[in-house]
C-alpha cells in the first residue's frame, strides 16, 4: 500500500489525492474510448468536452462575469510578465506596479526591459512585511494599468484588499487563486500559474475583461495575443492538454468534494490561523509579517537558532512532512498550505514543531 505524505511544497504543489486517483482510473482508457487524455487530439469531441467543462466549472467557482474571457495559456506565470504589457499598451502609457517582493520585482523587471515601468507603491521601506495601503498608491500620470502580486509566494505577504484605481488592475494570483471567494469584477486581468491551486505545471489561467482585448500593441507576437487566444478557444496552437484536463478534475473536486470557494476559504483560514498561532506562541519559531498581510497560502518562519535548521528539516521529512525548506533566496522554513494540503496535515506539522521545540528548545 502506498502512503501519501503531507507535502508543503510552494510549487509544483500538492494535488488532492482524490484527483490523482481519478486521473489514475481514467489514465489508460478514458471513458471507454480506449485511449488516454494525453493521446487525444485537442480538436476531438472528447477533448473539447473536457476543455469546455473545465472552463465552465472554473467560471462557476469564481462566479466569473459574462464579460470576461477565460484563457488556458502556457509559458508559466513568468510569460505573463511580458504578455501583459504587450496586450495592454496598444494605446501607449506606462505600466504601474506595486512592489511587494520577489515576484512583483520580476514582473517589474520584465516590463521595464520591454516598454518601461513605474513603481506606484512599495514594501521595501518596511522590509517586505506589509503591503502599501490604498491611500499610499501613487499612479504615474500616464498609467496604463496597475499590476500587483496578490500573494508573494516567497515572502508570505498577501494583500488584504483589492486596490481601487482609475486604470485597469492586473493581478498575479499564482499562489492565491481559488483559496477563497473572489470578486473578479474588480479586475481587468487576473493570471495564475497552475502549479499551486489549479493543477500541474505547464498551464496558466488568464481571466481578462472583454474590453481589454482591443488594447494589444501592433507588434504583439501571435502566441502572446489575448484576443487570438480568446477567439480560438485557447487553441491557437496545441494547448497543455493533460494539465488542462487535470485542472478540470481539481475544479470538479473543489465544487463537489469541498463545496465551493466559501467552504475552501473557511478551511484555509483555519489552517493558517492555527499555524500562525503556534508560531507566535513559541520561543523557537517566528514570522515577521504584519498580521493583516500574513499569507494564508505560504507561511515562512525562521528558527531562533539557525544551527537547528538541518535537523528540523531531516526530522520533518522522516515524519512525512515534506518540502518545508524556505526559498533559497531567504532561507529558513516555509510551509505552503494550498487547497490540497488537508487540515490534518497542518495539525501534524504543528504537533511536530511543538515536539521538536520541546526536545531542542
Ligand atoms: N508569480 C508568483 C506569485 C509565483 O509564485 C510564481 C512561481 N512560484 C511565479 C509568478 C512564476 O511562475 P512560473 O514558474 O509558472 O513562471
């Protein structure tokens, strides 16, 4: 019998066991068609049904308004750092950004490299522990749109509000999409790499408001163009068919096994609250983020004595608690608590941390 450990990886991240079991069941012979989803033409009726159902379920989960298009794109969230400016700068202007950490910095660097960028608010003065407040945002006079990173996966810093501006808001939701209910109508563009809360790597979901499909620069490469993707059902070329199918299974799991995003959000809030409470109550562990901006998905923490890091990680791994090492750029630990990490996994982590502290603290 196989044992599934608790996987706290930041991405590619844990997938629901039920989803993997269903993929296994359907692997060799999809619904009696005698072939696997991986081997299907993306134009076949079977695959078209899979793709359409996935989009429908995602729309239903997020209550996506009718005037938004849902695209199943590729190239990682990082490719959106370039696609966004190409698609939104047709009428000129400068992309504006909130800089809250490593991922927003990467988006800024790519926009600057291509067409320019203005930083309209930043968290550097507070050591990336708090996001800029609404009243601190200063758009440039020629702002074309405002980009921000809803959840900084490495820093564990999450927005507690949606910025309100005179220009369209574009948001990198890679590590927080589907973690709870969302008001899509507040955004011009939402994008998210799949490998955290959506499915396997190789897929990026883009949700874009209809009226923004007319703003692409004339030199936009065909494969970058949101309008082309929207008009051709995200099949300008061969899409990431298997990742799209698996994302569909995850959406189905969220709908039917979890009961939607309200229910998912409540579970996620509980999971994060108990882990932060355990960290705050301990002498050994600490997290520096301002309480209002503590991420529900990625919980970084450090040990008061760094010399204990290696044994912490080794003992955690031996206890079936995987991938707790922090990002190489910041060190320490990080527990990612995405949707597929069950509450019992968080309980097991908290119990392990308390026991480790008692033995070493
Ligand atoms: N943005 C955020 C917030 C991320 O967490 C990541 C990946 N960890 C990326 C962008 C980059 O994603 P990708 O590797 O899919 O390009």
